[in-house]
C-alpha cells in the first residue's frame, strides 16, 4: 500500500511546483502604489509611466511601462533583474531592494488581464 501512495505523492508535489513558483514571484512584489509614485518621480523623464502622462520629451527609445508589462513572458524576476543591472541606454539608478520591488509591482499591475 505504501508503494502505491508514492506515485500519487510525487505527482502532487510536481503539480504544485508552478503554484510554488508563482507564490515565490508574488513574494518578490512590493507596493504597486509606492512603485507608481517612485516611477512618476524618477522615471518620467524617459518613460511613459502612467496612461495619464504625456509622452516624455527627452528619449523616444525608452519603452512605455504598459508595453514592458505586457511583453511576452514578463515576470517579476525578469523585471527585477533588469532594474538591478546597469544598461547603457538607462541612467545608472541605484534602487534599494524595496524600491525595485515596488516598481516591479507597479509595472506588473499594468498587465492586461486575459
């Protein structure tokens, strides 16, 4: 009887992995409202952060936050890695872990719901 329970237990464990990954991603998120406030203060010279904002005047190459949010396969992990890695087209912003988590939460809040 114990042998027949093992495949079921393994199956249940494996089926829970995607949920566990989503839970881990959710734990990386901060406060979307704080992220929006931070982005409106820091990111608007180059990005359209909010639909109520006019397009930035300096850099047309910086993507809109809603476009970033709706990029194929966008995840909290991908955004956090991007924000914490220097890029030559982006100023060298040094975000605290909480600021990065807040901005990630805000950007992901812009994802279109299916």
